[in-house]
C-alpha cells in the first residue's frame, strides 16, 4: 500500500480569496468563487502537484470568532477538523486591508495547533506586493508570501515554501493523450483554411464540427488512431470593405486568442512569398504563450530545389527564437505530406508535456561543462541542483547561491544543454533561478 499524500490546508477568514487560491493550486474550478462571504461552507479536497511533490489541497470555509448561529459554528468545526489532519497550512490574508481581529485570533489558534504555517498575502496584484506583504510580519509565521489568486502571481514561491518538507515522489508515466488542441495560425491567405479542409474533409470519424464564437473561426474535432484532434482555423478574416492593415491586425488578434486555448500551434508560412515581419509577429506570440510550435511551409511544390534550400535557411535566420520548432513542408491544395502532420503534432504535444525526474536531471547537471560559459562582466552563480517544476511548457528551477536572474547567455546555454540531453523538440523551455536555503546553524 502506497504512503498517503501529505495534506496542504487553506484557511483564513471569510472573503480573503481562499477558494480562488484553491482553484489555482489545483488547476480546477471545483471551489465556488464569489464576493459574498461564507460561500464555502464545507471542506473540498483535491490532489495537486508541484515539481516532484504530490499532495492533497483542502479548501475550507471562512473561520470567524464571536459570530453566533448554526452555520458559523459548523464552518469553524470543519476548519478545526481540516487543521488537525494538515501537514502544512496556508493562512490566507487580504493584502488590501489591515489585520482584523479574526486574523489575529485565527493566527493564535494556528500557533496552538503546532502545524507549520505559511502566510499567503492575497490580492497583491501589482509590483507593490512585497511592500503590502510586509505588514503581515507581525503574525510571526516567517516571511509572508505575496500572491494574487485572481491574476496567478506568486504561486511558485508560495508552493516552494509550503511544500519544501513534503516527500519527493517518483514520476509516474503520464497517460497517453486523448485530446490535442491545435491552433492553425498565420497571416491571411497562406492556406490555413485549405489545410484544415485537407486534414478533416476526407475523415469519416468526425466527432463534432461547430461554428466558432465569431464568424472568423471554425472548430473541427476529429478522431485519428484513438486520439481526438481539436483544430481551430483562425482564417476567414477577408471581409468586404476591410483594408489590408485591418486584416493583418485581425489575423494577429485571432492568433492570440486561439493560441491561448491550444496545446500546439501550427504556424503556416507561404513558400512563394517568403517569411515576412507579420509571420515573425504571429509566430512570436505562440512562442511567448509557451505553446508547442510547428512551422508548416505551404506551397512547397511551387519552388525549385535551389529555392527550397534557400527558403529553409531564410526561415531559420528570420525566426531564430523558434530554432526548436520542426519544419514541415506541404502543399495543402494538393495534399502533399499533409498526413505527416498528425504524428508530428502528437510528438510535439508529448515533448510539451514531457517530465524528467529530479535524479536524472541532476545526473545530467553533473555532466554539463559549466566552466566554459563566459559572460564578460557577469559572475556565474553556483548551481546546486535542478528540478522540473512543471510541464506545458517544460519549466526547470535551478537552485543557486543567488536570487539574481540568469544572464541571457547562461540561460541560453542551459536551455541548449537540456535540449541536447532530452530533446524537447517543438516546445519552448522556461528556466528559473531560486536561491538555495541556507542550512540552519
């Protein structure tokens, strides 16, 4: 029988944002969120993961002191039950208000419980978060952590602190993908709609085909070899009376919207017209959004052999930041190599979701020739160890002797080394630096 997962309990007085924070921690919408105090009355528990640590997160109702009535007492009793089984407690306070009597009484209760506590100062939506959080040092639970549950800020620091004593678990193989969301993006008239029709028009296993939320997008979901592919075509922006400039602006807006909802972005390029500034703009958004990216060169059959070689060099030269993205050459109109996109999309999706165990990562780190990285005027940090904090895209935290961000040259070196060792084809990689905790004397 496996060991039970540690329990992280979220507590606080009413209306400080506990349920919103719970939903962020668990990547769910299980807890009901609203402005009215007391919406959460019972405990909700879901599994969550941070780096190599798995744990349960419990949401609780707002605890009050001095309120009479059946519901406040029932809520308080359930909070006490949750605290008794907690391995660590996140005590949520409102960064936009002063400490209240309920905050102080709850802090006294948590100290008596003997459980380790991390104070999360919620609603720190701006860069003034550290200043806002400093007002809560008097609770005497160590450094308060500024977060914004609404805007998804500060959760890495919060989870790193709250789960640091939780056991590391071996990574389990992730289940085979069952739904891959694909955004077909690109500037007007590069063949996006033609490709979508080619990929889906001859299929008999269509699950659904529905109009998008605007007349400019079409969603088609098909099944192929047991996997559903949900394609979003962001074409169709050619409207009478609209200028070329407006059409290009719309193409960027539609790409931004649908890339946010996708797992993999298929970025279409026109082999005849070449790589343009607008191509770089649209592709850059997919990169910044952290999605898997495939560069699909359409109308390849219209180029000579010499032109084909020159075009590939042009793509790599003008889209240097996408050097990790595979290039697929097709003719959407004639169906040339369009079927090869299905296995390539699945491959990029898997790379985007791939996780490397901490032990394997640190064996890799021991082989990296770190001494050959030289950046004039920059002092290299000492790297202690590395762990993968997340996937989609792969995110790695390097623990060093400094809190200073990595120099671009060092960050680029580490990303290249990770790709050399583990490939990560088609997906961006995020690198973070965090100072190692000093051993207590």
